[in-house]
């Protein structure tokens, strides 16, 4: 016999539905540049540790081949936040009226990015790259900015070539398709230790990027205007996760398990390449120089004005 819903049962069901909705997590879609880099792992590790859940957030993460692809995903509106967007690419996009704003700093300093050659390569320094191919991930990425800076600083006649992420780049280097590859730890550390590849330069060898903020947390303008509370909670959870990542061994264990790498390699990645200050999301370092360099490197037609920077940089205050 079919049961007939009573007013009481209908009311109870409606109340339960409302209660469930009240406690549902808010979903944020992320485009994350380079899966597995320590700096880009904040959202992943914070999710595994339950920190974003504690702030009522559920993160959907799409991993990209680099910061240019990440920034484009933000601009197109296919994601809410881009993690590790190259600062020069973001300044250039904003100058062209793209719907992108800065939610926070992502990485300061460029010591984690490095360029390498095969062990048997005749290339010994950047000066030896005339007529040779040198890799970057994609146009408008942080690696693109650094290679552009290399070209200008050392007056190189190399051929910058977009190669995507570290795994694909390594394949191209080892097969002889590319002369100089790029990578970031932990990827490539094993090959360096085995002597299969040889370090040529680090991102800090580009003077315009040394000690400056190179990657950002970018947000779509419409999301910024419509989901302020959600973004505020994301940044609270992000800051809390960064603190946790440097507070003890648990984050190292989680990171190693996620990437299926030995814990000593995980610890070497954090301690050797990423001081905690490098992941501070609240401070964009060297901005006065960066806006000038953006013009010099042809990312923007003119330096952004103080009013433009105030409109662009929208970091939520700590609570």
C-alpha cells in the first residue's frame, strides 16, 4: 500500500533538506600549474589535511602544464582561481582588460625553477646557447618570463621553445629535440643525482626575478565580485595550510605519499628550494621593479599606475 505523505513528514523533509544545504561545502574550481611542485601543492595538501573542509570548502583541482594555461583558464571563466599564474602574464592580461585580478602571491623568488642539459651536451653555460633551443612551459608563464630575461640579460641568440610541463620537457631533452630543458623539484632531482642531466642555470640567475614575486593566485573578476565570502575563507584556509606545511613532518609525509616519492626527496624539495617566506600569500615583493620590467620585457605597453595596481591587487585581509 502506498504511503501518503503527511504535512508533518513533508515539513520534516523540507527542514532536513534546508539543514543539509546549510552545511554543504562551497565548491571552488582551481586551475593549478604544474602538479607536484611544493608551492603548487598547498590546496592539495590542505584538502588532505582537512583544513579547507574545516572552512566549509570543497576544492575541484585541474592541473595544467604551466602558468600561462592556468591564467587562461581564469580569464575564460572555466575556473574560479588560478594557482601559480606567472606575474608578467597576469600584468599583461590585465593591461589588455582581461577579467583577472590578483588574490594573493603564490611564490616569491625563482630558485625552484632550473634549466638543464643532457649530461653529454657541449653546452656549459647560457652563453653557449646561440642557435640552440631553450625550453619554457608556455607563453605568458613564469618560465617564459625568465627565459625572456635570460635572453636580454646575457644577450643570447637562443631559440625559446614552449615545451609544456617537466615530464614532457625531459623526454624532449633526452631524445635530442630540445637542447636546454626546464624543470622544478621534485621533478628531475633523481636524474640530476644520477648524472643523467646537468644543471645549467636557475631562475634566480635572471636578475629581474631574483627575490621578487614570480607567481600569483589569480581570480576571475566576476568570481571576485560574486563570491567574496568564499574567497575570504579560501585565503584563510590557504594561509593556515602554509603554516601547517612548515610546522612538522606530517606535511612532508602527505606530500611524499601523494607523489609516491621517497620522503628524503620530499624534504629536500621543501627545505632546499622553498623557504616558508617564499609561499607567503600576503606580500608581493618587488612590485615597483616588476611593473617596470613588465614594460622592458614587453608584457605591458606602459607601467601600471598606482590606481591600476590598486584595482588589480585584491588580497583579502587576514582575520
